[in-house]
């Protein structure tokens, strides 16, 4: 067992936790991390210290959860700057396999999360309650990088494009009157406040028109009809999900492998299909807006959503001073995501300015720090303490994603 006064090494093997959500796939994550397959769905692989599923640190004296290790060695692992500013590991690192579309969701700002968390605590709503909106008092900006062809919804369409969708969709054209003067708030509020009876009545003709086309393979993935019809095939309830409206309101993005997108507070979004790497602030605060059977708090959702057009910014990564490293730059202060990739032999040197977590997605590497030498293969991960000089060496092509904390901006 590690004790408070004991000196610990600088690089550890770290093992994440799988989340078996219904929307996950069956093969990608088990194959990546060499875990035995079971009958469940493998949706997410978490690397971090979130209390819901803290990662396991491998040490010579046995295994210990990362949150427990941080309680003993906070400054030593995080570094003084990160420990003072955040008081915990500020990010959560994930691999996702999106087989079925996720719920439409919005994340609050830090200020809104602190207020909402406090109010729900005062009301005595248990953290595990289904109607709980705020599980913690943190914001949840997030960046994702596609590991395959990836589809998602991201923010409201420009005015002309949204109007065009409504004009072309006879069942929704009545909403043009509400959207006059480009009033995103009134349009969204209207459909979110329809009774379930109204939703069924409005969307039933749309369902009857687009579903046969979808089943015959006649719809393009670039159209809202495709994803609306796919959502309809997934539904188990006789009631139609009001999230169908939003598919016609939001940007539909298709990212290729290596392309990234940043989701800031207030931007409505939903992952539709594909595999990705995701890095976010260490939070579980989600306000849902449809394509789900989970709790939807319309009042809180409207309060936290940005009602404005979103022009998607695809991130391709910026080369760092090290030629084999791409940095996906965002405005987030909690995390920084980068990719170390080479088709040739690799000799990479770095000094961790903050705590880092690396996951190997391809190839085999040796990580060297003084006399400490760790060999890693595909699917394995390491945690590197702050202020550690290290090298990564490989004789074959590699693909590595690295989570860290940016220097204060």
C-alpha cells in the first residue's frame, strides 16, 4: 500500500473502466484494449479519476484507484499549478463506440453548474435520482477526434439552411411562421413544449413518408431525413421522440478520421454514429433535449442553450515544436488533447508540464524515464506525473493520443 510520505515513481500503467451503455458497439473497445467480449454493449472506455468509474493505477505494491492515489499525492502527481487551480484531475479521457445515436444534449457553464448543483442539493434531490440535472458543480466542455467516419449533430443551422429544411419538409413547414426574424429560441421552445399528443400528431405523417425510403436505402446520410428515420427505427415506444424536430434544426457533420470538433457550453449536440476519442472537463452534467428515454427538464435546457447559428469549426491539429505531435487547440482551460503519430520509427522526447495520460491506439512503444522503462502495446495506457522528462521510442508506426492540462491562458 502507498503511504502519504512515500516517494512514488513518475510513470504508471493505468487501466480504465468500460461503460456498458445500450448505444455502444460489441467489438471495437474490447478489441482495442484486449478484453474478453461478453453479451453487453461496450460504449465508453474511461481514463481518469471520475468518482463514477475511477481508473486503476498499477504499482509494484498492488493496484490502487486513481482517485485514492490523488488523495495521497495530489501535488506530486498533478503539479503545483494544476493542484492549486483545480484541486483534482481536471479532465476525463474517453474512447467511444457509437453504434446507436446518443441523446441530444447541452452542457452548462461552470457558473450555471454551481448554481444548479447547489439548488438541487437544497431541494434534497439525490445525486442518483433520475430527475437530477446537476451531478456535480463543474462545466463540461469537450473535444472529440474521429477514429473512423463519424456523424454528429452540432449547433443550430444558419438561418437560410434552417428555413430551407422547414420549407422542404411539408410536415414542418408550419414552423416557418414561428422562426420568422430568425428566432431560434421561440422555434425550439415551441417544439420542446408540445404535448406528447401533439408531437405524435405532427410527426406521424413524416414517419410514414420517410421510414419506407430509409428501409429501402434511398436516403443519404447527409440529410435530416436519414437520421430522423434511423431514430424512428431505434425507438421502442409507440410515442415519437420530440428530438426528431431538432435533427432538422441542427448542423449534420461528417468527420473523417483525425478530424476534430469542440463542443463548448450551451452548444446543442448529439453523436450519431462512429468511433472517437473524447476529452472533457471532469464532469457528468448533461441537460437532454431528445432522442432519449431519460429525464428532460425543458426549463433548465432552455436556460442553458445558446440560441444562435453555429458555423462548425473542424479542427485538424496544429503541429507542435515536435514534428510528430499535433495539438488540437481549444479555449478549454481544463484539458489539452494532442496526437503523436508516425509511420516511421519514432524517437519522441518531452517534459510533462502537467499530469498526462496517454493511450496507444496503434503500434508498440517503449516509454523511458531515467531507469524506468515501460513497454506498451495497442490499447494500453500510462499516466505521467507533472514535471517528468521522458522519451517514447518505437521501431514501427504508432498512433498515440495524449491528454494534458494547458498552461494558464
